[in-house]
């Protein structure tokens, strides 16, 4: 195992799939490629969820996660599903959009690893108090549920890193390639969670309108949605231009960097090998500056 996130989740690479899909097939492709596949847990009824977990296990013997945005999962169902996590011995549960105190101890006592997705240092403190195994920090740029606050990746990761050096930290969002991966690792993250990039893979099999919007997006094509959890979505005027209708699709600002639909394996290679190349190029450039200082 190569770092704390790999060790915690039992994966080869510290690359987590965001909760972009309920399909075990995509999660299995990502776990089989060395990352941590994830099945979105909010929507499917409990028994369907059990089938999805079992289907995943037919496709992969690797670790995986189930994600629950707490305030978006009906309470009775959430209760049933949390018990299901223990019954089915789900290795990792990722909670988001809600209070980490509610379920962390229950899940950990039952043998699950628990990571919580959060958008600010204030929320990180609450997650650490709740005893989470890892923090997934989601900045303003990301395609996820960031709530009212708009903290950028450049500030969020170092702030949480300094406050809680003892807790494994994963950066969620704004990463699609090697340079992005190298950048968040330089800021102090020990892993990354990708949503939009994995949505634009062959295995994600996303609807045509989603693919079109991600591929056409530029830096200004997304905005924060209204409402309680405020995911990032495509702007209505941009959707109109691309699709001929004002349909809004959840996607990150990083869509601007995504220009193709490719297999999961290729995304993973680009992150790991491209990340190493980008980090080395930065180290070389900084090394020259440091040498010139004398
Ligand atoms: C279509 C879509 C659906 C998502 N659904 C969830 C969800 O159910 N629960 C959750 O915690 N995050 C959800 N997210 C956020 C992702 O898990 C991930 O943190 C985020 O997409 C990372 O940002 P990126 O898109 O810039 O990579 C979703 C993101 C997208 C794009």
C-alpha cells in the first residue's frame, strides 16, 4: 500500500469515484482499475440496493463504497440502508450533505470504514469529532453538494490539512487529469475523488445530453444550483446553446478540461502516470529556481 488512503480503503490508487451513478458496472470498472468504485445510495429502494451490492461482487472482488447524501435520503430508508451496509459487509460508506454524527459510530462499530464529504473547515471539525476515518473535501469548483459556502480548492485543502494532519484527506472535484491530481497532492491531499471525469467515460454510459454538455463546456459553463445542497450544474443559457433546451445537468467546473469520452482504465492511467510527470516537471522547474537563488 502506498499511502494512508490506499491503506484505509485497501486500494492500489487513492482515486475515489464520486457518487455519479447507481450502476454497479461503473463502480466495478473503477475498482478493477485500482480505484475505489462507488454506488450512489440515495435513490434505490433498500432491496434494490442489496441487489446492486451483490451485482458489484459478481463483477469485482475489490473494495467499493456506497454513498449517502444524508439530507436527500428519506429517513426511514436511510435507517434501513445503514443496517444493510452492515448486513452486506460493505467495506466503505461515504456520507455527505448532512450531520456525520448521525451514523459514523454505528457504521464504524459494524466494521465499515467511513468517509464524510464536506465543504469547509467548520464541517471538517464536526466530522473529526464524529470520528470519521477520512475527510473528503469538496470545494466550490466541484460538481457536488457544497451548500452555501464557496471555498476554493487552493484554500480548502491546505486549511484542513493544517488543522487535522492526523486524518486522511481526499480532494473532491476539479480534477480530471494528471496535473490536477499532482496539484491537489501538492496542496496536502492524499487522494482524489472524481465525479465529472468518470461520468465522461465509456463505462458510465451517461445519457447523450450529459455527454454533450460536458464535452462542450468551457470555464464559465456551470453555476451553483439553488436549493438546500447546491450542486454545481450547467447554466441554462449554455444548455440552450448546446441542446436547444434549458435542461440543467449536474457537472463540475472541470468539464472545461474534458474533451473526450474514454475508458476508465485510460482515465486512471492519465491520472497516475500524468500526475507523476506533472509533479516531476513542477519539481524540476522549482528546483531550477531554488538553484538560481544561491
Ligand atoms: C451527476 C452527479 C451526481 C452526484 N451525486 C452525488 C451524490 O449522490 N452524493 C454525493 O455525495 N455527491 C454526489 N456528487 C458529487 C461527486 O460525488 C463528486 O464529489 C464531485 O462530482 C466531484 O467534483 P467533479 O465533478 O469536479 O469531479 C455528484 C456529482 C455529479 C456530477
